[in-house]
C-alpha cells in the first residue's frame, strides 16, 4: 500500500480522535470546548480543521520524503504541496538525464525520526489551533486584543492540549506502520 494512503487514513483517524476526545472531555469536565457565548458555531470546527490540515501535510511530507529515500518517488513531481520537488526517481534504468538538474535521486540517509516528526506536528497543531481560534474570535469581537486574550485563555485548555497529543500519537503511529512493507522479508529500519 502506498504511503500516501497511510497518510490519508492517519488524517481521518486523527479527525475522528479529536472529535471523540473533545466529546469525552466535555462530558467528564462538564464544560463546552469553547466557553465564549458570542464565539459562534464555527470557531471550534475551524480550529479542528486547521489541526487536521497540519496532520495531513505532515504525513504527506513524511511519505514523500520516505518514498524519495527508498527510490519509490512518483514520476510526476509537485502534485501536492507537501511533496518535495528536488527528489525524483530517474525515468528508467537506462534513461538519459534531461539536463534540468531536478532529477536527482533522493538521499540514502536514515529515515526521518518518528519522534521528531511527531513532536513537531504536535507543537504545530497546538500553536495553529490557538492562532486560528484567536484570530477568528478577534474578528468576531472586532478587537485585536481578543486575539491574544483568547490564545492565552485556551493555552491550557484540555481540548487544545488533547488535540496536540492526539496529533503526535497519530503521526508517530502512522509513520511507524507505513515503514513496514509486507512485500519484503525484512522490514524497514525504525529510528
């Protein structure tokens, strides 16, 4: 199975986990994820959509880098934003180079570290959820000061922290699962 399929499945899993965790946290803590009554109904879903986008791009980028490292990069480069344009597999074993300079084979170095990618993704989810929530709530209140006040208030919110933890776990798990190739007798090395 392609690593891009793992990336999409991991992103769908993350979206479902965020909804489930927020529901359980709201039930157990007896409070709404967004406490401001004038925030509207789109603030929470926009924050979650930003987090889902970060997870998708992180997983697609890791899949593209791993495919380039394993010489399994697709022939068509630049088909999605997270795909590196500098790594590509040569057109065939006996093909000549076109001379553009962007047909360089990917590095044969070690695979991207699972823990680093998972922590960076979790941190980006945390920061982006606060930023999107602050900007949207600042637009609702029509005052710039609410951008910082909203971000400061929800910096310790269990909903934002739970989303970041879920992002780290899903990205780490998806990358670990995508490195196992059932067609090969020996699995790819883990970090």
